C-alpha cells in the first residue's frame, strides 16, 4: 500500500472470523463469480507537452504523480461525457 493505513491490522488479524461484523456486506454466491469479469485499464505510453511549472508541481507531489495526472484527466473526461 502506498499510503499508511489507520487500520489496526494486528488486532484485526487476531480477531476470530465470527467476531467480524460483515452484516453490511452482501454474500457473493457462485452465480456472482460465474458471471464476474476482470477489466484492467490498459495504459499506453505517450508523449505530452506540459508547461514546466505544471510538471514540476505534479512531480513535487511525490511518487505517483503520473497516476495523479491520469486520475484528474479521467475525472475531467467523465464530467464532459455526462453533459
């Protein structure tokens, strides 16, 4: 995981399964898994011209800046599609 989790993993790991509240999670039956499909996004390398200050700002945000740029572009794309 890239970000630090606030979950107490040791306490959770030590907890017996029957003490974990899963009442808000629907059961997944065999029919679900028979119909399930895995869709992974296909990433393509591209060359893009960005203003140097924009690129430096994103790089300054730390590791994963390209993923962050992609996420922002996706949100913009989805907002434009819903018009």
